[in-house]
C-alpha cells in the first residue's frame, strides 16, 4: 500500500525546500477547491513534472510506473487531506507537508526538510549518500570508490528514508525505493568494493514489515536473478560473513520459496542454511523430507502440519513430483492453501509444470477451487500466460486443464486480448484452444 519504501518518488539531485513548501500550499488550495478533480490534477502535475526533472524512465522490470504514482499520490492525498475525526483538520498545511514527505519515502516533514537542507550542499554526507546510492545501482564503480575514499564514514551511513538502508542493501535491488531497484552487470564488484571499505554485512534495513539484511533481500530479489548474478552475489556476501544459521536460515529458505526464488533457496541450502520440512519439500529434497516422518507415517515433533502443507504447495510450484506424490500419500490436503492464497494446483500452474498438473488432476485436485484473487486454475493459467517467462509453452497447460473439465469464464478471450505481455500470434494460439472448448468471448 502506498506510501511504502518501494513506491517512493525520486528526489531531484538538488531539491529545493522552498519549492516543496510552495507545493504543499498548492495542495492545500486544491483541497479547498470546489473542483472535485483538483487534488488529482495537483498529483498529476507534480508527479509528471518530477519525472521530467529527474529524467526517470520506466522499464519493464522496475516495480514503479509514472501513471501508478499519479494514482497513488492522488489517493493518498485525498485520504490525508480530507481526514475527519478527533484532532483532524481537513486541508491543513501540516497534512499537505506530510503527504509530500511520505510520498518521497520519509516518515515526517521535519525529517524530509532536514534532508533537503543537508542535501543542498554537495559535500554533505546526505548529498554524497544519494550520489553513492545512484552509483551502486548504475554500476559506476569508479564513482563509488572515489566517494568511499573521500568519505570513509559513507559505507556505514544510512538512508534517511523510512527503510534506513545502507549502501550495501542497494546491491540487492529489493526493499529500497523502486526506481533504484536495478542490477548492473558488475554488481558483484560493487558489493566487493563496499565490503572492502567496511560495510557491515548483516546490517538490517526496515522493509516489508520487518528487518532484512543485504543477503536476505538479495536472495528474494528478482533483479539479480534475471541478471544471472544472484548466486555469485550471495556467495560474495556469505564469504564476508553473512549469517544463514539457525532459525534465521530456515526462515530465509521459506521466504525464498514463497517469493519464487527456488534457485536461491537451493543455493543457500547447499551453503549450509538449515532445512525444515517446508524448506526440504520446496527444494525437492525427498531424502530430507522423509526424515520428518515416523515409521507409522505420522509427523515427528520437529515438524508441523503447517510446514507439511506449505512444503507441499512449494513442491507443486517448483515441479518436485516425487515430493508431491510422497506428501499426498501421507495425507496432505490436496486443496489446502495454507494461508498462501492458492492451492497446489494453482501453484503448479504458476510454475508451469505440466507433469505436476497432471499428477494433481489424477489425484483429484478440484479444478474450480478459487484462489485469493477469485481465480480458478484455468484463470490462474490465463494470468500466468500473460505475465511469466515466455519460454514456457502454455498451450499444453491450457489443453490439459480444459480436457480435465475446466470451465472457461465468459469474457476470457476479450480480456486477454486487451492485456500486454504477449504477441498477437501467441494470444491467437490460446484463443483457438479456448474456443475449441466452448469459449465464445
């Protein structure tokens, strides 16, 4: 939900506090206007002017979009500026300043104003931290090393934003402001430079409702995975002493699996991160999964039904058929969602594993079971077709689900044709399969 650290708006290189004070007064005026669209117009003007000023360009994998920023700022401003109740003053200047500060990722206007005042000086720590963070995500090793040499304290400095990240956290491209979530090809060398300069490898940033290290953020990030450097970056952090011991390591494996980072989970397990039943099932270690059961088939005290059920779901998502079969034989609920929002069949569809889908269907997995989004397995497949790696051939999955009796929701083809993510010819192949099974629109 906006505002959060990942959706924060970018700051200009030389922010002007007087301009922000003027902007806050303009929001107050918009709030008091009789025009119901005034706040929305203010949000659009500010956000688009800011994008132009900082030169922001959206790319496919960045988790932020200018149009989304406009909508989010408008909704947040309306909510805060028109709040009612004890102590609330609608359309107040203090509320307007709060909206601006929070939209940039700061907890309060005083913290935001203090940062702007400090960043106005090119040689200030605040200013140099911003330049260093930009250097990290741009892969500008020379600039980063120069800044670290000139300012040794920079390597342990923290962002004044809500997440309080160090520069090392930025190598993960995760948790920090979304416009900085990028993985340059030399990110391993960037991390090495920071660690050689004294970066604290297990420093915690405050993101996603908890505390995260650079290693945990890297392990759950899609950007280094797509760049093909995730394991190398994890290895670098581990070599410098990053912790994966005990409950922390077990939880990290589980979080990797829940975030679609199967390869990172496997890698961390190979480097000594401990596995519980959920983790072992999720990475397909049947040899370890079996150790959590007694000879009579019941669970040992070291395992729980929750870990069993969630392990089953991850085994479905990542196509570990032997584990899926074993856990079903042990009485796992084939339709259970274990607070993940999806059944095993949904997760197998997400992973694109035809053999796992076939196994689950033969075992009686319900086709019309709804996930947390209100979608059946076929609905999930339609969404996955539009959003996942195009290297997966979705047509056999559609055919498998439809042959098993999956019902096509009215309007599915028309909805699909409006979505981005696939070519017209790819959509036509899917539409042809859907029509052969009764779809008319």
